[in-house]
């Protein structure tokens, strides 16, 4: 026994000696490795702690919203086959009177297309009223009036209603039209839509249920393959219309009417407080007020209404900015009421994520600014730290985006080849990052109570991939000063990428490339598309073309 204990003691001494040698060598290696490092992590100085705490706090918040997206993806695949069905069907002679409302503001390029599509509805003409709600201040007025008169002569019950005072913008126009509408049901189509002839018949029968207040179709895209921007937009919009709207509607949550491609019950609008214009997303505002009153909403995932999406990035940014600010305004206005309502906790939590999701944009800017300091601070962190902290958080905050948009693409492109669109997913993430400055500005304006006008999205009737005439048309948005800030951040990330190469931090480069491409693409295209439009406009105004 004594011999055994003596041998064990000697083994212990040998192990401790080897440990001391390895430890000394490890410390020497660290000192040599970090000799030229600005802020080695092992010192844990104030700079290191500030950067790390801020970084992981932001990444943690983004990961929570990412986990919410993953839950939506799981719920979508779980509930995708649960289709809504009308409670009953109207007989042909009992079809309700529908008033189709077409809100316009300076839509000279698309007003004729819109009216042509609406007058081709497969719905009894005697049960159909059309209102052109025009707030235009240009030649759209005369063109819309003349087009309305043409269809009146053909026997359509169509009315041209013009306002010189744009109080309330689109909400004000709809409110004004509703006062004069004959129909008990109100169908709304924006100027960039080309609804199919059977659109009303696909929606109307859901209103045999007296508690249905609104029914809407999914948006599809006429010009989704026009250029890289429209291809990325379609994926972003498909994520919303395929995953978010379907899950909210089929799991008993609150789903918002998207302002167009749907039918409202007039009584639901009136009893819910009517169209209000204290936010930039009057559709979301009214939707949630109506559902708080107990009205049911219907969403048709597998029926679509084609629309034209912006082909120019400044228009796209203005649209996204309006939506981001409007949803935040609705959250400030309605969430206290939602929280106090007799609703399941899961619905209240889902509404919290829905109404506060755009807070990720200001956080994204801070996270962007931290990327270069992180390369300095975390240079000495090993694989263990990466696996323990970064991978789980990055999975929920980054991979969740791939799963979210990828599921939408896979569902819509089933039976075809989704691979081509799936390859665009990294670029979708990058453009989402590139929108950070524009949308963060909108979020901060909402939080600070800064009011702004309803900025329309220009429509140019771009349907063919070869059509470049929009570049010489008016209504284009100016790029402002934000592109310069976006390009400066692209340069910042270029420097970070070069530093990562120099220090052999290859694992960080794919993430840095997303930031570089996002800010660079959004900033550069904002400037180039404005400049090319000016050149073409100048070209077409030359005497040769004016004389044609």
C-alpha cells in the first residue's frame, strides 16, 4: 500500500511539472502573439469590456427577434395546409354591392392600367360601384377624369372624386370616399396593382360570416425579375406575405390589412373608429383597432393580386421608411391598449414583436460601428469562445433570416426550381443591413413624435425587363445625404476586411462582406440612379425629341 501511494505521489509531481511547463510556454506564446495588438482581450481593460458588453447586448436583442422569426417559420410549416373556407356562398342574385375604391396621387403612368383592370372584374356590373379618389396635383387629374368619363359612357357606375386639400393623405381620401360610397363592402386597390378579373369573387363569399370585417389576398409581383433590386424586393415581400401574414392569421393572432388587394366591411370600419391619419400606416392602425373590437380577418395565401414594385432604390427606401415609421407609430398609439385588452398572452407578445421589430435598425447601426473594434478586442479569443458565445447568438440573429426568407421562396417556387432565388438570400440580408440608416431615421422620428408627410411610392408602369423609359419619367425620389453616410460605412468595412485579411481572421470576412455590400450597394445605387435619371431626362428634353 505504501509503495502504491509513493508511486501515485511521484506521478502527481510529474504531472504538475509538465503542467507548469505547458503553462509557461502558453503564456510566452500569448505575449509574443499580442505584442503588437492594440487591445489584447486577456488584459480586459475598460475599452474591451465596453465593446464586448455593448456587442453582446445588441446581438442578444437581435437574437431574441431572430428566435421569434424561427418560431414563425415553424408555425408556418405546421399550419400551411389549414385553408380558410367561406361560411356559406352568396347566390348570384344576392351578391352584395361592392364599392371599389382607387386612391390616387399623381399616378399619370398607371391610372389607365388600373381602371382597365377594375372594369374587367367578373362581377355583376349592377352590383359594382367604382370610386376614383384622386388627390393629384398634375396632369393625372385630366387623364383620370377623361378615363372615368369613357367608362361611364360604357355603362359602368364609376365616379371621379377629386380633393384639392390632401388632409389625411390616403386615409383622408378613403374616409372622404366612404361617406359617398353605396356599397356595404369596400374593395381597395392602390394604383400599382393590376387585380385579376376573379379577384372580387374569390374574396366576397367570406363575408357571409357577419363577423368577418376584412379579407385580403397575397401580393404578387409583375416586375419581380426586372433587375437585382426587384428580385431582392420580391423575396423580402414574400417573407412578409407568405410567412408572417399566414402565421398571424392561422394561429389566431392579429394580422394587418396591407392597404390594398382586399375588401372591408363598411360597418367594421365605422364601428372601429374609421380611417384615422395620425400614423403613416393607416391600414395597420385600422386593422388592429378592428380586431380589438372582435372583427375576424381572412388572409388568402394561395390567391394573389399582381402589383408593380419600385425599380429605383430611392423610391424603395422611401417606401420602406414610411412603413418602418408608420408601424412604430401604431405601436406607440395602440400597444398600451392591446396589452390591457382581454387577449391571450401569446397574442400580446406576438404583437409586441410585430410593432417593435423595426428597432433592430438603430441597433444594426451600432453593431455595424462595433465591427472594427471587435476585430481588435477579440483577436486573441479562441475557438471555444466562438462556439460558446457567437455561434448561438449568430444562429438566431442571422441564420433565422435565411430560414425565414428561404421558407417563403421554397413554398412559392415548389414544383419549379427555387435554387436560383435561394442563392439571392445573402444579398437580401445585405440589403436589409444597407437600409439601416434610412429606416433607423424613421424609427427615431416615430419615437420622438416628429411628424412627416405621406411619401408616395412612384409608379412607372414597368412590366418588361427591357423597359428603361422610367429613367426619364418624373416623380423620382432624390437621394438626399444618407447615401454619403452609407458609402462611408462601406469604406469603413472595406478597411475592416483588409485588416481581417492581414491578421488572418478569415472567419469574420463573410460577415464583414455582408455589411460592405449592403451599405455599398444601397449608397452607390442611390446616387447612380438619380444621376442616370437626370441625364436621360435632359436627353429627352432636347429640341429633336420635343419636336416629335
